[in-house]
C-alpha cells in the first residue's frame, strides 16, 4: 500500500511547490495554522520523503 496524505498536507505541499525556500513561519501564515500543526505536518512529510528541510543561512 502507498503512502497516504493526511488532512491539510495537500495544501501544505501546494504552498511549498509555489513558494520554494519558504520558512516554517511563512508557511504557517499562508496556511493560517498554528506553528505546532505546521511543524508536525512538515515532520511527517519529511519522514515519508515528500519534503526536506535545511537550516536557513
């Protein structure tokens, strides 16, 4: 069975696709979500290989 997106992760991925290099705080504002919710979604997507994070220079 393949990986399944959870509620809200589709919107998050769409925002990432159109805003390459966006910060978690900017993503939180675009999605109108609380920071812990966005952080958890990104962690899950990263664990499943959909996204990767790197430190801002």
